[in-house]
């Protein structure tokens, strides 16, 4: 591998918020902030102890290290441990705890997982040739991600997530099936991340390719952590060095290509703190925000995010549908007629998700034709076409429901099997867990799990109704007609999605 200098200027990025977003006006320190304010003023780093901690270069390394150890243990134990998936630490911790915890983190915090992710951490250590020290050279080719690819934004990640999910369903990896498959999948992600880090500069893998980034970025906008933001934008505008983007003596340039002076959501803040360390003006802070702020407040809604949200909704609804007996028979019928070995049939998988995406887009198109004014060109905060001007806000309003749906989908595995992690740990150290009562001890009954799932969906519906109401007031009413009808239509759509999802959870009765 070649050794190359860090780029002297930020990489060209057609999606850079620094180019496209309007100026962000900061409120006074003691002023009240709300979910419609993209510039929250509750700064964690204003506390001297937190500020000193965040400035330590070793902080992120030690945040990542525990997960790094766990995931390498997952790889080796899955390959060489017991074949019983319920007693193998790799499958138990991955599918009974980790995948559920991921959704809790993103709903509550945002991109918390990105700050402790072992996949990005391992690739970044290779690329920087150091565990935490600030270096001036990187290992690898240091190529810029092609702008023509970057224009797809989160759609690339959504594609890898849909593909990986199909792979997981086909081999029954999360069943959980053979632990070998779990280890192979995790190892594949590690190698893919490392290869991308050694080909492209900075965290290209994390921003565009990682199968989780579209899910964490979109659903994580519900979270209460705003990320690292500029304290005074005028200081940023007059700054000559732009160390937060280029890197300075104390920190690397933002690995996510995000300028803190233009951020109005937590979409691309991986909480790495490099901009905070690098800023010579002490003009960057770590902020909290009210939940849902990054759903409601963005001044410009991205159409790739909108398509990703409806694709994610289509995927989780597909997973609920295929757990029903009728849908299972349909999949078997397709396999028999297309000579495909077993579930899931690729036509069934892609066709159902595509149909659900098109149905959602069709409803948004119908609303745009019924309620939209002839032209939206005078509304600078919205996309140019009438369809996009309606579709993007409607999709953003669905984000809380999508997050709730994914969390509810993980609850059967969590409540039925999470206690088996304890005997699985014992099994790893030679203590047989086959006869442990915890191996098959559920926390809740199936009926109680269904109640929990419906309750989670109800919370998601309530949050989506609130977000949709706020978004409609700011983004849709100014470009629409018949405000009351428009509000009723958007809120009814959210409610219908929530009711449909709840009915499916009742029908599948805690199926995993």
C-alpha cells in the first residue's frame, strides 16, 4: 500500500451540507429551545470535566475497544465454538441482544453506535496507522469517493442493507442458524470496511457503504444527541484554516465530511469529536436536543432520505407479512413454480418491498395532486417538483413509526432468548450450559410480547403524528391548499400505517 499525505482541503462532496444549507442562526445560551429549532443550546462540553474528557485523543479508542474485543470474540467463537446456536456466544449476543440494542441506541441517542462501532474503528486504525495519536500520513490509496456515486447518498447504504438482509434470511443467519454463518457475515463486514478504508479517504465506508448507516442516520434523527455543532457561525465563516474539515495539530479533519457550521440535524455526525479537538477557536461543542428535533427541524429535506425511509418501512412490513401463514404459502408456491430452493423467493422479496415503496410514493403523489398548488418553485426550503415537495416531508414524518417498527420486530428474540447469553458465556469458558434453566427461559409470554410490540408501535404512531403535524405546518401548508384536508390526509396516512403494523403483530403472535 502507498503512504499518502492527508488531503490539504476537504474532499469534494456533492451532498455537503456546507454547500446546500441556509445559514443557521444561533439562540442565546439561556433561551428556550424546541423541536423546531435546529440549533439547540444545551451544550454538554460547557462543563469543564466533560470538555477535558472529550479533548483526550484516547477517548474514542477506549469507547470502541470493548466492542472490538466482543466482535472478534463473536468471529472466533462462531467459527470454533459449539454448534448449538442457543448456546453459542456469537449467535446469542448478536441476535438476542446486540441487534435490539442498536435500535434502542438510535431511537434514544442517534448515531451512538457509530461512536463505538468496531467495524469503522478497525478500518480507521488501519488507515491512520495509529490507535489514537494524531498522525500526518495515512495508509492506503486515499481516493475520493466518486461524486457520481456520492449523489445517491443513503441509497447506496440502503441497497447494501436490503441485500444483506436477504442474505441473512436466505441462510437463516438470525434464526439463529449455524453460528458459522454469523461469524462469516461479521467477518465479511469487517473486511469490507477495511478494504474501503484502504481505498478511499476518511470514513467513506461509514458515510456511504455501511449497511447500517442509512438505518442509523434516518431513524437516529429521533435521538436526543444533536452532535457536534458550531457555537458561533460567524466565527466559522471568518475562519481561515477550517481545521475542523482539513485537520489541525490536535485533530483530524471531519471523517464524515460534515462542516459543523452548517449542520441542522444529527444525520452525519458520527460523534468522533475530531472537529471539537481540531478547532483552534474553541468554537465547536457537543449538544443535546429535544427528541425528534432532527426529524422536524431540517431546513432542507433530502429526497434520498425520503426514499430510504419508505424502503426501510417496506422491508420491515415485508418481514411481518412473511411471518403470516398465508404469505408463507405464497412464497412456497413461487419457489415451486420458479424452481427456487427455499424461502425467501427473490421475486417475492424484491417485489413485495418494491410494491410497498411504490404504494407509499403513490399516496404522496396523490396528495401532491389533490392538495398541492400549481408551483412550489417559490418555496426555497423544499425540493423543486411538486411530488418531491410532498413526498419528502411525508416520509420524514414516518421516521418515528419506522424506528418503532424495527424495535418491535426485535422484541420476540429479546424477550424469549436474551437470558440464554448467560449460559452461552459459561459454555465459552467450558461450563456446560445445556442444562441451565436460563437457556430456554423467556422473560415474557407470547401474548405479553404482542402487547409490548403493539405498545411500541403506539408510541411510534404518536411520535409520527406529532412530527407530521409539525412538519405539515412548516413544509406542506405553505405549498398546499385546503389546510384542514391536507392535515387530515397526512395524519390519517400515518395512523393507517401504524394500525396496519399493529394488526400484523397480532396476527403473527410473536413470531421470530
